[in-house]
């Protein structure tokens, strides 16, 4: 009887060991399957984004810039753009910018120099192509999912008069902005100095931009955005980069940064979306600023973007939007950071120069010569410009006006400090 009992114990133990081994094998197989499935998804996504290039340029910052035929860019993957005829120039430019109301995609040599991007040192793209920053596997893998790659998190627009002032704060996004509302706006313009703010955590970013907004701040928000940003999560480094963004549903399913989805149609062969800007401004040193203009073509209805004093980059087709099909109802200029710290603590991620606005020129970041485009396609000074910041002890904003800079403001801050623990 003892021998039989001992044998049955051995059998039951053996059975349990077999079950354990089978379970471990299943988990291992599932993990391998999950990893291979993700790798396949990433590869497919990269094939969609990285179009066949006529020429590739290695940038000193590690980027690869592909010169892609203009008709092969990601915009034309959109089903509504299959038969779209590319508009190579806007029908009209806002009055008051140039003496001429027409503009070409190429500026006159005497008007401007090419805005500096690092990849320009090693080559350029020819006419008929556009420069595209090549997306790498690591770029996609840093995102929370393939689907969310190149997209902002939900509800990242500052709401100056929100009934829920902590709405944005719950998402960790903080702002220091100037804004106008209460009218119909058909464009916005400003010059802003470029900095390289320090970022504490790789899942945080710091940016300075213009927002053109339409609709409510609920699920149907339309937004067109452009400026400069430092985003380790998106780009894999701490370089300052030119960027654009759009959404027609409050950052849920539509829209993306730069050319990372179908939407924006680029026509310019000199400027690469998402490429590094160099040099940048220094504290008590030389100041470098860029000019950004976004306006609605009164004839075709598309929203155009210009970088510098004449480089027309391209346009967002009007059909991408609902509210912005007509006009914008609010315009915002300013800075935004992500604060990922919890428990009431604050990040030391900087906004702008990392210094408060009261320090002034060559120390604080600024927006100058702020203008809006009215219903007659004229550039005008903004009326009743307000300001907004969630935590002025962390990041602040101060407006001003003079003959040289027109309407302007200084903004930004260091984040964590003795008054912002």
C-alpha cells in the first residue's frame, strides 16, 4: 500500500510539472507571437510612411532626409485625394504682407535666405520633390502603439475660459499663451525666437506654436498648429525642430504631426517638416527667430502655411475639417509643456528659454509682430488679446506693444522652482 501511494504521488507531481512546462511554452509562444505581430505592424507602418526616394541626404544630427516625388507624398494615400490636382501656389496671399497679392512657392533671393535646417549642409532636394524626414523603427516603437504614433494626446489645447480649469492639467499639459476670440479669423502670423529647452523626462515635450481653432472644446474640435518643439519621444533626441499638426476631432482619430499621416500637402522642396532648426537663441546672446503665417485661401478655401519671409510650404485641404472649412473662432500663440510628475510635484522641463518673461529680450522667449487675417484677407493687429496660464509660478506670460514689434509677448519659465515645487 505504501509503494502504491508513493507511486501515485510521483505521478501527480510529474503531471503538475508537465502542466507547468506546457503553460510556460504557451506563454513563450504567445510572447513571440505578440512580438512578431508588433514587428509586422511596425514594418507595414514604416512602408506606408517612408515613400520611395529619388535621393537621400544624411543630416549631421542623424536624420535621413528623403527627396520624394511630390505626387508620392503621404497626403495622397487619403481616399479623398486620389484624384486631387496639386495646387502649386496659393491663389492669394494676405494683403499687407507683400505689395503684390500673389506669391510663388519660391521667394525672391533678395527677400530672404533659406531658413536654417541642419540637413542643408549636405545637400538639397530638386524641384518636383519634397524633403521628408525618414521615420525609423525606433521612432514608432517609442509610441504607446502604432496607431498613436505621431499623434498628440487627447485634450491638449489650452482653454482660457473653461468651466473646468483643471481639465488640461489632468493630462499634464500646461501652457502660457496669448489669444483672441469672438470673431471670425482667416489666418494668423507671428515671429517667435527659437530655443532648445531642457526636458526632464523623455515622455515630456516643450513647444512654441500658433493654434487656429474651430468648434467647441469637446469631441469636435478642429485645430491647425505650427511652430517649433523639442520632443524626445517623437524624434528620439533633444533637438529643436519645425513642426505642424492638425486634427478635426480633438486629437482622437484624425490628424498627426508633420507628414506622419495623410492630410497636409507639401509643395516646397527646401524645408523638411520635423527637421532640426539650427542655430538657436542663446541666453544673453544672439537671438534667432522664425516667422510663421497660416491663412485661408479665399478662392480655393485651403489653409496655407508659410515659413520665413516667403517659403510657402503647402496646405491643408479644406475637406479635412468641419468648422475650419469656414473660419477659425479662436487663435492662440504661445508655449506648451508636458508635466508628467505626479503627487503634486512639478517637472523642471523648461518652456521657451526656461526663463520668466520679466527678464525680457535675449533672456526670455517671445512672439512678436502678432497679426490675424480678417474676412477681407487683410493682415490686422489683434483686438482684445487676452492671456492665459495654468500656473504662473511655473510658466508665465506678459504682453506688450511698440512700434517695432507691434503686438508682442514674452512667455515661458523653468518649471520646477522654489515657488513651483
